[in-house]
C-alpha cells in the first residue's frame, strides 16, 4: 500500500513513528508538506501536484495538519479525497474537531457531557454571558488554540471580564467554560483508533499550573478507564467522524466530561506513558480500510479496458 502522510515536518516524532511502522509492515510511505501541494480544479478533473510532479496511485493518507495550516491543509486533504484516496479523518471531520465551539455544539447535540460553556460576541453582553456560566473560576480559551496555548484561568469575575475584553480587542474567537476544580489539574488522554480506545494516559499539571498538557510541563502515566469513560471517548470520536482521535476527559463529581477532541493527536507522550505501539494500531487500521484498491485505481482500470 502507498501511504502519504500530510505533515509539515518529517522529523517530528509522530511522523517518524508512522513512517517506521508502515515500512516495517511493507508499505511505501511518503511525507507531503501540505503547503507545497497545489491543485487544479476543473469540471470532471481532479489533479494535485507536489513540487512540480503529479501525485497519483496513493492508497491512503494520514493527515497531521497543524493549527497554523488548517485552511490550506484541509483543502489539500479534500482534493486527495476527491481522487479516491482513503483517509481515516476526512477534511470535514478535521475542521469539526479544530473549531472548539463547533465541536462542543456537535457533542452536546449527541448528549455527551462536558464543562458548561458560553460564548458571546458583543462586548455589551459580556456580563450576561458570564452570568450564564455561573461564579468563577472560569477557563477562557481561544477557539483554535492547541497544546494548551490560548487558555487562561480567571479566578475572579473581574479577571474574567478583563481577559474577555483583551481577547475581543485582538479580534480573537474564544469561549468560556466552567472550571472543574475536583479534577485537580489532571485529565485523561484517550487515544481512539477505529472505534476503540487503544491506549489511555492520565496527565497531571506541574505545581502552580492548571493545564495538564505535556507541552506545558505536565507528566503522564498509563491510565485504566472505566467503561463509561471508554464509551464517551469512542462516542466523541464517532460524533465528529474521526477514525483516529485524541479525546481528553476530565473526571468530575458528575462523571466524565469531554474537554477536547484532537484530530491530530501526538504519539510521543501516549507511547512513552503506556508502552502501547499506537503507531502500529493506526497502520493496521489503514490496512483494514484502505486495502489495495482505491477509486482512483478503479477509474484507471476502467479507462484501460475501454481502449
């Protein structure tokens, strides 16, 4: 099978591990920087080129699209989908997960629990918006932040008001959530592949920090999930249409709460903490669903038979 990995940096741990495991299993792998891909759009024609050469005969692609290249990266992924290339995470699914507000709206419509969240655009409504949420502390998040960036904990109402005003002054899209104190700076990263949790870890924030992200100095250990936690993690990934997802949960007094769903979850932390070969689980999933024949190849075979 020919696999393309959409990644801006071939040296990243996650990209390297996917390359390594795929080649060990006999596949041909190529890393494509999505910003170096360019497309031709015309009626009845689908073409994509990379560094001056046409891309063809790709069986599957794994999107590792960073937040800074979401718009263009998903456009490239969509073009590959139009060519009949299989992907476990479609362009639309990636966009649904990347937009935190849209993601939470979809999950809430499915009845999945999460921290209470509010959103408002007009500065005249800030007081009322915060009243809808309840007393502080409040967590204020940029709508498209990642790895804990753009996340602020406001312990007083005046602080919440100030942060909201600052974000609005930057014309940033953001949302405000209740703070789950009983989580005590810990969360669960559940790695979902193909409708099951293949690995899970508990992340704990360093002293004085409330964000448990490993990029923020947090630590991680393997975690055993309850049946309810596992069910919610899988349901969240399926609700967004993601075959591969990192679902972050908080343990609260009212049960597990969905904190975030990541369409391009990192592999380094989860593999180190759990000793699970998550990369292999991903490649196995591609093997089961992409197979050897794509729509593109079927079209080519059909064209040859007419000649």
